[in-house]
C-alpha cells in the first residue's frame, strides 16, 4: 500500500519545527553558565574538607654519618623552624599537600626539596652532606608550565583556553603579574636576595 504524499509546504514547516529541537539536543552544556552540578558541588565540598585537615608532621635532619643535626634553621613553606637536639621538627599546623623545604647552612650543601604531607606520609628524613670551603652549590630547574593547574580547581574548562575569571590565580587580565607571584617561592633559589 503506497504511503500518502504530503504537500511540500507541510514537510518544510515540519522540518523547520524539528530543526531547533535537534540543534538544542546537540548543544554542549557550558559549565560557566549553569554552575557546578550537585555531584560536582559535593566533590568540591569533600575536597575542601580534606584539604583543611591538619596532619601532624615530623621532619628529621641528619648528616651523612647518620647523626642528628641540632639547632638548624629550616625554612618550611616560608616559615623558619629550628631542629631540636634530636634533629627533629614537629609541625602541627600543616594541612594535606606539598610544602617546599629550604636548608641553607655554611657547613652543608644547599638543600631544597618538597615534602608531601598526607595521612600515609606524616614524616620525612633529610640527609645533609657536608660542604668544604672549596665547594659551591648549583641549582637547576626543568620545564615549567603555568596554566590549568594554577586555575581555580572548582572551574571545569571545556578546552585549553584560559577563562578570564577573577577567582583564577592566572587569567588573561593578570597573566604577567600572576606568573611572577607564583614563582616567588623559587626565586630565592636562583637569585641572591
């Protein structure tokens, strides 16, 4: 049995009616317009609670002979701490994360590292090697990329473009000054102040 034919005008109107429906069904949701989903907000809240958890951390400094180095100033996350008679520093103010450690002392080679503070990693032992007057220390660095990792972690980007948002650490309007600000902790390693 043959299908009844429709007038061309009705078919065209029907296509024009359906076209916006198909186009809207294919559109991609922009996270900047809709905000985070309930699941994303829960994940953000959970991450914030974890990040704010204080973890007691112990740092011990020894020399190459295994003896503790007492009364040594150690810069951790920008604050100076001094080792006790066992060469240990007890830190009860750090939250989960990575923290820069800097040790400068005329008797030892310059020492820089990053310690990770977590539930599974709450102590670190650093071994310093002694330095003679004839020796110098050189510091090198590899590739550095500023960008997505320094963005606001709550922001979901759909591509590699840098959104111009006031909450971002680096954005289009402050890229030059923000890049200088995020290198403030490594600058002293390369330039004498």
